[in-house]
């Protein structure tokens, strides 16, 4: 189970520019909306899931700290959960997640390629073994035929004893 407060996709809108921002530990643990140098609030009241896995703004029925914390701390099943790393934006968390997925995909492709190569080698080894057996059998058969021919030649060419 995951909690949004521990996820790198939890964000809030900048109060002035409405751009999506990483929310700091104060917002995650205390619903503190932060204040800029001029004393103005930094974030809108309601959290956002940048991965769009849940509509956190709708879940927060009011803008109280209690309600915000209840939404952020709720245990939930979430395939998009990515552990929060401070100083990284939701977009950077997404890029890290995509990079990790790409690495996992590449490793899987390499594993599959190795498996196919191993299977190909088994086929070549099997075919080589069959070829060697056939060559050995042909050599032995040739030797038997040659010996038989030599034996028959000696019998035919030998003087009749009687």
C-alpha cells in the first residue's frame, strides 16, 4: 500500500503562476502551504496527483489542513507510486521512473536475446553431433566395404587348391 505523502508525484499549483510544483516536507506532513519572501502563500490548498492516478483535489472535500493530511496519508493501491526524492519535481520523478522502466525493458530484451542465442547454439551442437555420427558411420561402412572387396579379390585371385 502507498501513501501520496511519500510519492514523488504529489504536487501543488503555484499560487501566482499556476504551474505545478514539487511540494516540500512541510506540505506533505503538516499541509503547510508555505510562504514566499513577501509573506504570500506559495501553493493552492489542494494537492494534485501529477501522475493522474487519483483526483486528490476532489477527495479533499474542503481546504482544511486536516482534510489535506487525510487525503495525503490515505493508504491506497497505486501502480504509479514513485518514492519522493526531495528537490525533484513531479516531471523529474516521471523521467526517473521512465528511465528505470526502460532499463528493465532493456535487461529483459538482453535476457531474451541470450536465451535465443543459447537455443541456437543447442541446435548447432545437435546438428554437428548428427553430422559427426553420420560421417563416422559412413567411414566405418566404407572400411567394411573396402575390407570386403579386398577379401573377395584375394579369394578370386587365389589359385584353386584342388
